[in-house]
């Protein structure tokens, strides 16, 4: 697990959603997706609740580039709740 690595959420209401790791603090990671979770407001999640991929985000981090990179990975569309 490292900063700028692309991961998927394994549980919670954001299950299956793709994120990029921006910070690691002990058992917690801070995740962004560029849309619902921008760089200014990362999501704090336990490391055991994410699925790690072998893909890392290259270049500088900004919300627009993160959105463009994660969109083809799926899981980032808004879901209707009933």
C-alpha cells in the first residue's frame, strides 16, 4: 500500500467505488475520487476495508485528473437510493 495507489472500497455505502490513496496514518488511509471526495476533503477509511490494486496514479494529483483516471474503472457513477 502506498500513496497515489488506486484502490477499491470493500465495504460500506461506497462499496465497489474506486479511490486514490493520498495519505496513510497507522491503520487508516485517506482516499479521494475527485468528485464526491475531492483532495480538499479526503475520506478516512480503515486499511482493511479497501482492495488494493497494482495500479498507481502517475503525475501530480488534482481532482480533474483523478476523475478522468478513475471513471473508466467503474464504480464511480452515482447510485439511486430508494
